[in-house]
């Protein structure tokens, strides 16, 4: 009878939890910040997916005869079969004659991939460590001293140090940005666990002998979902900026892979004469980060009970 009662309670709690999630997402969709930020991000995602269609030419194609052309200039280029054709460069060309428009379009892929990958990896690693730190009392002091040590080093400096150790590349950049972000997730999850583990339903589950892993992932972990969603948006925005900074400094994404950071880095020497090399990737970078932050603020207002009451 006790097992049946527990099953009924569990099914009822699962049903109420799913209903609550649906209502929260409906409220989120009604939030202007979520709508505006989500729309811009959806457009950027479509640009990234359709880059081979939207891009006019190969972003790595070098044409010395078309170097440093201003936006809207008509240039003559040679086709693979030896013939020549004319086209208009929408965003101009860089110092190597590469089409800035195509490079910016393909750079969207790199930035979004870095932002999403860093957010997911940091949340996955930080959540596991935070659960252990918040629930296992003897491990808490050890884990948090390590996290405090990582947080004592500025994130961008730690990322530069990690990239300098290994060969520059997409995976290296993602790893270098994830490491400084993990302590922030750990501290967030730990603070939630320290509060939730004192709740009566958790103490009740402990008293009936519930295994620790079930207690963590079934009773405690669901309480971290809403804060982690909000935290993930800010981590993604910060990761995109960090990747752009590393690439701008020449230690991030290699030059043969177009990214907004290395496009701006290659155009900085001629910025006064040909500002389009920095202007267009900078606009895409600013709008993407702004959209993520706006959406994150909207999600926070919706998912945070204190903020939602004010709204």
C-alpha cells in the first residue's frame, strides 16, 4: 500500500510539474524580451544553417585583384573554367581580396557553435560538480577551494593561457572558455542544493532510504533547471565575446576559418581607410550578444518567482 501511495504521489507531482513547465513557457513566450531576443537568434541560426546558400562565394577564396574594395563595388573575377564574370561585393573585400559578406555569413556558424557548446559543456560539468559539492559535506570544502582558485584568475587570462598551451583551433577555444565558466555554474548549483536539501520532502526521501543518486537527480536537480536556463544564456553571450576577443588577438580560431573575431583582426590595420572590415562583423557580433542577453533577461523575469510577481 505504501508503494502504491508513493507511486500515486510521484505521478501527481510529475503531472503538476509538467503543467507548471508548460505555463512557464507560455508566460516566457509572452515576454517581449524573449520574443525579440528569440526572433533575432532564430534569424542568426537560419543564417548559419543557410550559409552555403546565402554566401556569394567561397569565404576563403583569395583574389589579389579585388583587394580592399568598398561595399557595393562591382568587381570582375575569374571562374574555375577560366572565364570571367562580374559581381557586386555587398560588404566589400579585405586586404587579401576575400569577400567580407561571405566571411561574415560563415562566421555566424563559428560564433553560435562556440556559444552553444560552451554553455552546454559548462552547465553539464558544473551541474554535476555543484550537486556533489552541495550535498556531500566532506567534499564541499575541497571542491569550493578549487573553484575559488579558478575564479581568482580573470577568465580571459585563463583562456589565453590554456590556448597558448595547445594548438589554436575550435575545440581548443571551446575548452579554454569552458574552464573559467565552470566555477560560476558550480556556485549557482551548490547554493540551490544547500537550500533544497533542507526541505521536508528531501528529508522525507532520505528517511525512507532513497538512494543518493535518485535523491540528487529526481528531487534536487529539477530545482536547478530554471536558474541554469537563464545562466546558460549569459554564458553563451559571454562565450561569443570571449571567442571574438581571442580571435582578435590572434590566438583563437585560425585565420583560415572565418569568424567575426579574426575578420575584425585582419581589418584593424586599415580601419581608418576601409572600416567595413570591422563594421559589419562588429554589427553581427553586437546584435547576437544583445539578443541573447535580452532573451536571458526575459527568461529570468519569467522563471524567477520574485521577478514574475513584480511583473
